[in-house]
């Protein structure tokens, strides 16, 4: 559905898209037989800035896509009873395997791909039909012999419905077609958050045309009614995975009630080293001065970005805590603001400053309220707290290289992975976080970063107190000890390089998720 490849090509919204971009870059680096399929969004994801009252407002500008090559292939998908002819475009521009993007040919059909994750059930279902049904047809016309289809989240499951319909048209029963289809599909579930696991009524899917020739009974066998896209992904695949060890356990519990579900293993996400790691940090055992000078350079670049955007001059000699991710309630971006008196005392008495960024979904008013609250904090804590608007890949690089500490405090266990912390760790930035997602398996407290709390369920008051306690009693004392801080930087880099790169992740997908596919061989593409 989305690929985060470069800030100039905004067909991504957040971590899921950036992960997909990192995946197809590593697949190219490793020379693996992979092709990727998505949609060509007319306006992509939003540019989000603050208005005069400090509230986020969204714009959807056009962007350059002239570099996309037209493959000449055309496919048709029937949506709401009308044929939608689609072009198949392609690119390798950003150093990745071939990426094929489906785009409606006619202007009157562009309502489907006007913008990523647009509100409205008809729009979302139509998008997923073009991705799944149109994507499968495109790959057939392009002549690829696919051994394994990797459904990265539930958005692509209508490709499985199309595969079953093809087999039934050739004379197989529904049961036979379903069994054979499962041999060719694997599935990744990315979130335990309910809103991230879509449901649509079968009546709605029938009206849209997503059921193809399958009956309601057959569709209900795949995804239930309402039709749950994650349940369908689990029932259409031979094997499935969560995206961290903790998330794998969480997903197995969450979906244990689903009959005929694929077994769920855990393959922890990783990030693309060449994209995210700056040169001075490529060697964790590099001379101390190289690491210190490299970090000082990137910290000054981030401070320059802060000055340019906010006219606030941060002190390079103070500890800089960074926080940036999608603004959603479970990520608790504004947790630290929950005790204003303690935050005031901390800023008045300790050498510390905070930079926050993030972007709320255009239709998420609760997320936008969090952004507005963070923006207002700049006025409450002048000179020590800033919020940078319109978070994108370029700003992400600045922040994960220039911060001293990377903060993450989600509601456990709702952060399935959290790859921004991996990117920070690659650059010697020390993580301070709740033991959720990747940090649950990566954290060596006091060695490569710090855990905010124990392993229990989230509690805002307890977690807020633990955050302040850890900052005051452990992080700041370490900051005052340059030798210890450098040792922790080295440990942080070593942890990320050895265990949390997308090269490792993609290799693990091939070994553990794709490995036993029918007819799998070194020349057979996966998608």
C-alpha cells in the first residue's frame, strides 16, 4: 500500500511504508529475487503544518513522478460495477528491486488513488481492490512466475480472493482452490491496535465487487462477517509473522480464536543501513575522536535545523532528547507533559533539552490534539522544548543522527516494533524506552540504553514517574561521564548493526517465511 523510499516521493505515511522501502532496498543489495507492488498515489500523504493557533492543518500538494516508467501493461478491475482500467508504472530510482505501481488511467477514476489512507469505506476498499486484484493481474501480464506472494499487512488480501476465483474458474472446488492458494501466500501482521485491523461488511464488499465470484458463505469462511482483513490474511497464508519477538507472542494470543489460521512466528523488523547510518558510525570500534566528532557534527546540523524552523537556539553542550513518530494515542508522544511541575524542575535544574516531531493522520483529531499540545509546550518551556512540524524522511535522518537520546514510551504491547529507535542506535544515539517492540529484546539496561519500566501492562502515572526517575538518576549521570557515554554509544551501534538491519530481516524472511514455498528456487521471484 505504501513505500517510504525518499522524501521527494511521498507515497508513504509512516513506519509501515518506510519499513517496506527498507525491505526492497535490502532485497536489491542482497541480489534477491523480489518484485514489489503498490499504488501510485496522485497526492500521496499530507504535508502537515501548524496554523496561527498551533493546530495541525493538512495539504496534499502534487509531487514529481515523471521518472516513473510506463510498462505498457494495462489491467482492469471492476469497482462498483464499472471497469477501472489501470496503467502499471515502474521504478528502481532509489536503489531497490523493481517497484510496480498501479494507477487508474482515466481522470474520473482517480478518486481511488487521490491520497493515501483517505477516509471513507468505499475509497479504502477500492484502493485495496486495485492493490490486490489489480496487482495480481499486473504481475501475470508482466510475465513473472511468482513462487510466494508476501501480503505485507491486510491491504493485499483481495489478491488471495482473486487467486481462489482463478482456480475455481479452472474447475476446482472452493476448498481445493483455497488449499492451493494458501501454498503460495505468506502474511505479515504489523499491529495489535484494533484500528489497524480493518473490517468491512460482506454486503459492502459485494456492492464494491471485492468478492468477485465467491459466495457470501465462501467469503465468510475466509474473513468472517464483518470481513476482517487480518483474519483473511491469516486464513489465506501458509505461514504468518509478527514483527518483533514480543509482537509475535502478542499476535498469537490476539488471534488464537481464529480457526484455520496460519501459524504466527516472529521476525523482528530491521532498517536499511546505507539509508540511515551516517559514515562516522559505520565502525563501532572506530577511534573515540571519530565517533565524538561525528556525533558533534550531526548534533550541530540538527540544532541548525531547529534554529531555522523555530528561531530557538539550543545549547550544544546540553543533553538533547529526541522523540519523533506518528502521532497516535498509544504512542503517548505527550506523556512527558503529564507532570508540568516536575518537567519545569527538570529543565530548570538539569542540562537537558527536548526536540519533538511527528505527524497525525489527517482524519485523526485525537492525534492532532497531541500535536497541538506538543506545539504549545514550546511556549511553556521556552528555549528548552521545541516541536518541529511536518515530519518526513529528511527530518527523520536529522533527528536520529543528531539527538543524544531517543525517547519512546508507547503503551505496551501496542508498539509492534518501533524501527525509529533502531535507526537512532545505528548512529550511536542511546535509546530510552518502554520495553515494547524491538526494545524489549534489544535493551541492555545501562549498557546500550535504558528501559523506562518493567514488563507489566502500561500505566500512565507509573510510566511517567519511571521516565523522570530514569532520566534524573541514570541518563543524566551517564551524560556527565564522557568515557561511559562513549562506551554506551559503541554498544548501541554494535547492537543495531549485529541484530537489527533490514539485510538480516530480509534474509530471515527468505529462510523462515518463504523457504518452503512450492517450486521455490533461486530464480523465482517473491513479492
